[in-house]
């Protein structure tokens, strides 16, 4: 029968995203930044304050953070280096420097800056957390475990530490301990989206219905999450609940009208599970409209046409499949079936 619905494998290495947040040093210059205008206003205000006090490292650190949010990396580097030259004893300045290097795509420099922060304060929670994240991203698992160990020894009530270690354990094949860490994350903070998704995926693989609870909890946090909706739809689909799968994919289609797999999977369910070929054709056509180079959608629409005894359209779709993807075996087999059935174009 037709191709399987494609898996959506979410990548939960969200750790490369920086937690730049607002700075609380002396509660000076602290404001919520949102949008280009707010950033510009914050930068101008900080520049005004720096003009009045050019020896205040906190102001340069704050402006470096604003420049970083604006992706003005050169200016951010200048400002944070100025802050460090004024006060070399504060770990927070080296942490800002690490953030800048990370967004510049320089993980080596990022690590060096974090080490300088830890040389000043070996138990600095933010530096330990970012070192753990960095080493997870570059897949240095021994160092990831070392920094999460130090972090959790310093403060056991750190959900992100267990999350990072859980992902590292999962990637190194220790699923049982990874599950324990993800559960610990939720015990400390029930609204952790990443832990819910990890557990949802792991239990989906086992076809355990508890996966539904985890994924629905994730959707309560992010109702339009493409990853959560797709994974929930796939769970229903692979566990013989086509109606619930279709409804979930329809929600996903509304959440992201450009996501080709949502209509494709609905088409697949109608083709293979429900045997409603006209609806299958409709949804495969939707997938093709989103991505005209979607070979699997062309082929399966052709298969739906073939089952509907519309052999000419089936022939055309099989031919189109081969134009999109040369030597697509199933399309060649489809054309051979039509030939044996006596169809001639």
C-alpha cells in the first residue's frame, strides 16, 4: 500500500537559544525589551547614562545585552570588553561575553568565557548551566555530566539541570535514567514543555497511552506547537484511532498552513485506514499545493485515483512522481500495474 506517514522527529536541543533576560544588577537600567523600537529606546537611554558615568561597568554590560538582542555583535563585544576592563571580578560579565560568542557561532570562545566566570565563582549556577548546555550541544557528554553534577550539587532544585542531563542520558542510550530525570523536572516544575515532550515521545515509542497525557499537557502550555500536535496525531494514527488522528492533524493544519505533513497524513489515513479515496485525493492535493515537489504525495494521490478506477489520473500522478523523484520504485510499480490492467495513455 502507500508510503507510511512521515515521522516528525522534534529536536529538543533548544539549549542553543540564550536566556539573555533582564539583568538585575542594582536594578538599574532594567526594563522589558520587546520589538525594535523598545530596543532602540533602551540603547539610547543606556548611552545617555553612560555619557554621564563612563566608569560604570553595569551600564556597559546592559548595553552589550541590548546590542546582542539587536545582533550588533561588534558593538556588543566592545561594550562587554569595556565592562570587563572596568571590573574583572564579576562572573556576570564573562557570562554575557559567552552569550555573544555563542550567537556569533564561536562555541570555543563561549566556553573560554564561561571558564573565566567559573574561575571567579566555581559554584556560579548560570555559568555551570550554560557550560552544561554548551557541552550537550557539541555532544561532549562526559563534560555535560560533569557540569550537571556540579550544578545539581550546588542546587538540587534546578529543573534545567535534570533536563540537560536527561537529554544527554537519552542520547547516550540510558533511556531508563533519562526518564527518571525528565520526571524529576516535572516534579519540580510541572509546566516544563521540553520534559513533557521528551516523555511523550519516549512513551509513544512504547505505544503506552500515558504518552497522550504528556502530549496534551505540553499542548496546554503551547496549544499551537507543531511538534506536540504532530506527535499526538502520530500516536493516534499508529494506535488505530484514525478519527482522533484526523482531528489532531486538522488542528495542526490550522496552526501551520504551510506544514505539508498534516494534510499528507490525513490523506494517508483516508487512503489506508478509512478507504475513503475521494477524501484521500483531497488531502494529498492539499499537500501537493504546499509542496509541489512532494513525491510521496503525488504517488499516494495516484494510488487513490487508481483505487477509484480513475486510471488516467493515476497514470499522470505516477508520471509526475517520477519527474519529481527519479526511479521512485512504487511509482514504477504503479505504472506497471496500469499497463497490466490494459491502460494505455
